[in-house]
């Protein structure tokens, strides 16, 4: 019994240790945002007089709200669009499978292994010629396509868990395909769909490669906002930290609020 | 009115032929049971009737109309699934009223119809519960209630009782039979349990390997099985089979010699059978009785006492035999018993396993479960 207790204690210490090491850079960034530029480069210290100077400077110089709104629009817009496409797609794969369904799923997932930079040139040219460069719509499309394989895959596994009988009973009761999806499939797999959506929102929010390459100002999201502080003003640590903190704060709060949902959806089946 | 005909119905899954040409006639208000061993295609056939499975070839006809391409909901059928398949996120009331809601029936009317069905099944106190909060038997009743609300011309049941415990199964069996009388509906019921088939059916369809082996009333199947498979499948404990030798055949029956050396004349049509050829004799455990005659002799290997009756398992030469006898017999294991049977109770099967036709029809063979009720109960006008 004592063996077990001490083992548990060590495991807890280890877990906390790893967590702190991983979290420390973010914590440090958070603190640095409240320092003056001079204090930021001075000998590292936990004790300093906090100031909002850097935040003020950042907000004064750039339009934080515009970047944030872009991020929100693109993360939520692309996720909604991806779900809209993926739900019927996963429905047909889960409930009307063909011998090639499994292969198609694997192929879809395998496209995620292609390095994005490999297709930057063609996509850039297409966007330039269709006027999608630096537009919200353009990035929404890119994020939708970027997340679609994962979203379809996840929805497929959740839908697969739903007993087929229930949908068949619905069909006997007179439900057409769309009614089957709206009245039975969606409510029954809602936890799974929600966690899939949350993941897609987080992935889109954090995406930096496409946003940096395909936007300049009008459609730039928060990832571009951080980047704009890093290159010309790389030495101004306090301002950079303040900007980064402001960029990740919304998604951190969002993730914190929805963590229960996220974990439940990702660990258990959809209907239990 | 609801009749159903299957005409040379075939189902193929890829290369596998699962239903191999089934012909069947279901009459109005009949209780038809599909029975057969696991994997014989019972569920598949039922799902083809329901429209949940397409038909590879052949015709499915309801009330004279070919409905192969009609959508499941438009066939006027309702199905009760083995797993109940209730909608877990809806209350009992919403489960039962879902079809009406899809059909655009107003809320008040919907409630009225759901209540009517709930009353038949004593579900009224449960209407606000979700399926999760119900026992297995209650879920089963909700599933049946959901079917009743649709007011179908034919009810389809796929092993609806197999998830219930033995006592509840018996209770629901009786309730279903009562429901059949009350609703005056045509019902098709799938089971692998021959007791359910015997007790509930007007007509039993014995399936094996995607083919119909025999169609008939329970008593017809019991007394006049067409082949070895049906003979072995219907009846519990299973019919005993012995190899016997033909001595002679005449207009009154076939005379055979049993392994014990005893001879008897079984009243079946076998004229032209050569003396010396071998047949299979079938005799049900409940038709063997103890007798000095010693047509069969054996040693008791196992005794199962059920109280009301006792099963003796015998070793008779190379054959194992089962005997159902009185509950109060005093035998012990290793006792020797000698048995006899009435020749008219025996069945003979040829080398292909087909029964030689009996010369006498059993008087109950044509009786249907509901028939005595229909003919004997006076109509209200008589009073
Ligand atoms: N979708 C399918 N694809 C391929 N084969 C199938 C499919 N559905 C059923 N089968 C096969 O068809 C045969 C009959 O299946 P079915 O479910 O009708 O049997 P059953 O008589 O209902 O058996 P049980 O009593 O076990 O329910 C089985 O051999 C089964 O493997
Ligand atoms: Mg089955």
C-alpha cells in the first residue's frame, strides 16, 4: 500500500514537473509583457513592478481588434464550412460504405503529410489571379481545405459508433436522408461534432504559414499580428510578449472553457 | 386488408447468395413466424420485406402491388428491432410519435394517438422518460408502441424477445399473441427459438441456408415434417433418429426392422421400396413409452428431472436416444429400460432426408391458432 502511495506521489511530481517545464516559456512571456523594455532585457527576475506600458504601446501602434476579428471570422467560418461539407461526407462513408471507403479515408489523411510549402506557389498564383489574396474568403477556403481531412476522419469515427438500427428505425418511421441527419444523427453525435469543431477552430486560429503568405493587411489574423512585431522590432521583447499574449489569450480562454467537451469527445465514443 | 407475397425472391451480397429464391404467401391477419438456425437468412428476408435491404431479383407484393422499389416508410409496414433501436435522445412519447411528427401531424393529434397506443401497452406512466431510464421489457414495449402508432398494415419483428430474460420472454410472448388478436393485424416474426414459433404462429416458415424447407401450421410441422431438417428443428427435445432396414412395403405402410431386431409397420406411403434398403426412422422423445414389448432397449446415461416430466438420455446400442416420460419415474442412471412406440407416431425418411408421406393426416394439422376463436365466439348481433 505504501509502495503504491509513494509511486503515485512520484508520478504526480513528475507530471507537475513536466507540465511546469512545458508551460514556463508561456508563463515567462506573460510576465515579460508586463515589464518595461529595460526590465525585459535585464537580469531575469520574478520581482519587478508591473506596468501596462507595452500593452498600451502595442494597442496604440496597431489595430489589434481588426486582427482579432479576422481571426475569429476565419477560425469560425472555416470550421462551419468544413463541418457543413464533412457531415454528409462522413455520413455516407459511415453508413453507405463501399469497398473503397477505407482507402479513401487513408488517402484523405495522407494529404496532410504533404508539406504546405510544396503547394505554396500554385496556390499563390491561383489566389493572385482570382483576387483572393489578402481576403477573408481566401483564407476561409484554405483553412477549410486544410482541416477537412481531419474533420471528416473524426466525424467518421464518431458516426461509426452510432448503432445502425437507430437510423434504420428512423427510415422506417419515414425520415429521408436529411431528416435522418438533422433529427437523429446530429443530436446523437453532438459531443463528437462539438469536439471536432473545437479542434478545427484551434487549428485554424493557430495557423501561421498560409496567413503569413497569403495576407498582407486587410485579412491578416492574429498570427500575422505577432509576426509583424517580431521582425522589425525583434529586440523589443516586452512589446512582442504583450502582443503574443494578446494573440493567444482568446483561444486559451476558449480552450479552457471547452476543455471538458474537448476531452470527452476525444476520449469516449459519441453516444454512450 | 394486408397480404404479402414473395415470388422467387433472391438476395445476393456481392458473390454470396444469401436468399436463394423464396416463394411465400402471407394472408390477411396471419401471424407468420420465420424460424431457422443462425445465419439462415431470416433477418435478411425480413429486412428485404421492410425495404431496408434491396432485392436482387424476384418480386415483393403487398396487397397486390409490387413494392420492390417503394421506400421503407411508404410500404405501410412497421418494424420492431432486436436491439429495440429507440431514439436515445427522445422521451418515450417522442419516440412513439416520431413518425407522426415527420408526417406533419399536429401536436394535439399526435399526443392522442401516442396515448392510445400507450394505453394498450400500459406505458402511460413512462411517457416522459428517456429510454435510458427504462428496463429491457419496458424498452421492448416502447418499441412495439412505436410500431403500433404507425398503424401499419403489417408488423415486422426481428427476434424482439431475445434480449429479455426467460420469465419476461414468456410474458411478452403472451402479450404479443394478445396484441395480435386485439389489433387484428398481419404480423411477421423472426426467431431462432422454435418454442416461440410453435406458441405464436398461425404459420411457420422454416428456413435453412436461404431456402424455405417447409411452410405450415405448428401442428402440421410437428406431426408431418417434410424432411429430416424440419423434423429435427421443430420439437424439443429433438426427435430421435435410428437407422432401420426395409423388410417390405405394402398399401398399409412400410414394414421395417429396428436395430434391436424388432419389426413394425409404419403407415407411410412407400410402395416400391426394395426390401433391404435403409431408411431413417424418426420418433419424438414424448412418443416413446416404457413397455415389455422392447422395441428399443437402452441404458440410462443421464436423467434430467423437470418435476412435471423427466428426460431420460439413453445409450441404445450405437444410438443415443432421448425419452420424455412421467415426472415421477423412479429410474436411476445405469438402469436398463425397454421402450416401445405406436407405429403411427413414427416418421420415415429416405436417403435424401425427405419424409415418406404419412397415410393419415393428423386431425390438428390444419388448425390455426386463432381459428377456434373466430368460429366459436358469438357475434354481438346474437344477443
Ligand atoms: N451486409 C451483408 N453483407 C454480406 N453478407 C451478409 C450481410 N448481411 C448478412 N449477410 C450474410 O447473410 C447470411 C444471413 O444473415 P442473416 O442476418 O439474415 O441471418 P439470420 O438468419 O438472421 O441469423 P441470426 O439468427 O444469427 O440473426 C449470413 O451468412 C450473413 O453472413
Ligand atoms: Mg437475425
